[in-house]
């Protein structure tokens, strides 16, 4: 079927890609996905036609507590009545930084921004200033670090990125210590920082993270952990605490404010203070954004962090996700699809994969799974458990998946032609549309 003959979101006329985040785009969802989601409550969302869906995407994993969770909006509203942005810092910025320092061990300074790319790039900038080096080691098994040149230039979606920027970023593999060691050996005294997630899909093996941390120390390299997804999901104090490591710098976002736009760069004072004004070293213009410290989002963040401290949020995420993984895999097995569908990963952030008869990942089968789940009023592109998801929601999802697998099994045996309503989903990182 010709992609151009399919109904598209009307937003494509005004917005390149039809959305302001590529992972929300039409090419990431089946043709029957709602064009617009208009409101959310708990773990549910409604589209522009007031059609209700159980949601597992949860605002790109930002809604760790759930849509409209009590106390969060109220905190933002109280603050906005006082004022949202001023010509001088507010006490809210200071207090919010202190809250974050109390939760993330080893944090001595904090810098707020609006999105993850800003703070990961700021971490790279600080590391380069601190070390006087240019190169960056990054884990290529982790899906996304930044839309800025230093990272996006290493992906197939590298249009508009100068060749020079691409040459300064060097990939390594997760749980492959040899690839890290080799990268250091081939770039002696040139590596400013190493950036990675503590974990994403798999557990670190054989002390991998501690050994990477040791290599960074031995090479005078700044160790950066990206906690955009893992922060306040893997562990109250971050995945770094769960795995027993102590990075020099860390970045947080997504669930930090339950959907309000806050990201944070945190870390050791000797590095972070280079972005300040009370030192005699080369000035680092770190992050300077008009809305970086806007008050209503920081008020929401403070309220969210209080919930994390007072309620068993993280434990609930692990419980819900674990039940999902177990139930989905059992439903696939019962349908004779154990070799063609797999739910896996950390229970607090499950992933799933769809395989064809050769054992290769199948975009067509993945799209069919998403399509059939939407027919059963469930929006899923990945599973992002929230504190608002109940075990009844898990049961509903597994029941829908069991029905979906009946269609899925036909596609495995005979192909997806006639079953898919539109084109298969595509990778976000690709050179051409």
C-alpha cells in the first residue's frame, strides 16, 4: 500500500514530521493509531473523538505517577499564581536543586533545563572543558542521547551534521569491556568523557559498570551516566545506586516532574562549577535558557519527588512490569508464538520484540501487534508502567494480547498481507524517509 494514500495526521501541514518528537510520529505507530491524544487521567487517555484507551506509552515515559496524579498539578497551579518566570532567580530554583541533591548520592551541584538533549550535551561540554580533550565515548547499544551533533551525527539520521563532529564520537558495546578498553587504547589522552545508561535492556555482567568506572578514572576521563529513563524508575536514588557506581556527572529528565518539562544535569562540584562565575579558569557557557528555571515545572518536580519519597512508586513499577512480562510471554507461548514474540528487560521498563520465521526482528509483525492492541483500546509502542497502572490494567492488556496473538499467528504462518491496515513502522534513525 502506498504510504501517501494513507490518512495522515493533519499536523503534517504545519509541523515537520507531524509531531515535535520523532518517536510520536505516524511512522512509529500503525495506521489506526489516534491522530491526537487530548487528555489523560491515571493510566488512560482520550483521543480527539473522546475514544478512551489504556495507555502504556505514558507521555514518552514522563508520566511515572500517571496523568493528573493528585498534588502535582495543584503545586504547579499554586506556583503559577505567584509567577512563573522572573528577571532574577527564585527561591524555587534553589529549593528544587536541594531536593534533587538529597536524592542523588554524590550530587554537589545542579543545573536545570527543559529537555534531555540539552543536559547531555552540557555534560559533554563540561567534560571537554574539564579535561581539555575533545573525544566522547558512548554506548551504541543505548538508543538515544541527544539530537545535537556529537551524537546524532553517529546515527543513520545524520543529515546536516558536519563530518568533523562525527569523528569525535566513538562507540562501544554494553557488557563488552574489551570494546571500551580498545577505545581508550586507540585514543590515549584524547577522551573527554564516556557516556552511557547504567542499564537499559540487560543486566551488567562481570562487574562491567565498575570496571568502566575504573577505566575512566585511570584515563582521566569524566564518567557520565544518563538517567533520563532509569531515574526514579530503576531505583529512588537512580540506577547508579542500584548498580553501585558513582559517576562524575549524571543527567535526569522524563519522570522527574511527572510530565512537566524539567531536565537536570547533576554532579561533582569541581566539574560543575566550571559553568559558574566564581572561578578563575576558562569560562564555560554551560546552559543559559530563558525557561530553564521556570517555576511551575520546578514546583511540579518538587511535588513529584515528594511522592517518590513517601510512596512505594518504584516497587509498584517493578511489580506491574514483572506481571506484564510474565503474562505476555505466557500468552505468546499459549498461542504457539514463543519463538516469535518476547517480552523482556527490566520489569520496571519492559520491552518487547517481534520475530519472523528466520528469527529476525520483524517490523511488519510489530506493527500488526500494535494495530491489534489499538483495536482493543490499548495504546502501546513500549511498556512504561506508572504508579497509576493497576493489576486489572495488566490483566486487560494480557487478555488483549491473547486475542491479538490469534491474528499474529496467522501472519507468522501466511504473512501480514491483508492483515495490516497500512505500512509497517520504521526505525527513528534512518537516512531516508
